[in-house]
């Protein structure tokens, strides 16, 4: 009987506190407000060697510009554009950012769901509306450091 009363009290407490946000996932992993918004690709470098233009890092031929939108609900969407500003490639997924760590999980690519989502781990810093993302790319044993620079709209 003693344990039944304790269980009832615990369940009652949970029911009272749940509407106050105790189970709200966003309160345990909030998106930094400076992350939210539209970012435009500026430049990138691989192992310290800068890329001359976006077309060198584009996912599809003809890509000349890219943007990424980070939403406050932890989702992201990226678009690549051709010279006429037509969207020619998209990808999207979820993300989390804490302190200086960034985790991107790509769940859609080219408008199609991925059978195996891709997780990208990296670090970031935002200074004067410029987002710098640093991460390791390449297969094991052939890794490289990619640094990307994005400017907030």
C-alpha cells in the first residue's frame, strides 16, 4: 500500500508538471538564436587551400550559389542555384548546435529521402553575421579538414 501511494503521488506530480514544459525537448536542447535564419555560401577551403568558386563544391553541375536555412525547431534546408537563380538541388534534415559543436543529420538529398541518413559532426563559430563551420571529410585514412564560410541574410 505504501508503494502504491508513492507511485500515485509520483504520477500526479508528473501530470501536474508536464504542462509546465518538463517534457519539452526544445528546453533541453534549444537552438542558439543566432543560428536561426538564412545563410548564403561565401567560400570554403580544404586543408587550407581555398576553393576558387562555389561550382567546385556544388553537389550538381551548374551550381553557382547556395543557401541554408536553420529553423528554430532544429531543422535545416539547403538549396543550390544555377546562374539564373533556379533551384537545381536541395537537401535537408535536422541539426543541433551546442557551445561550439554542430551536428547535421541529412535525411533528404535531391528531393529524395535517404535510406541511411548522413551525420556530419563539426565545430562552428559566428562572428559578425559570418558562420564558420569546420569539419572532417573523406573516408577513413584519407580525411581532410573542410572549412566553410556562410553569411547571414
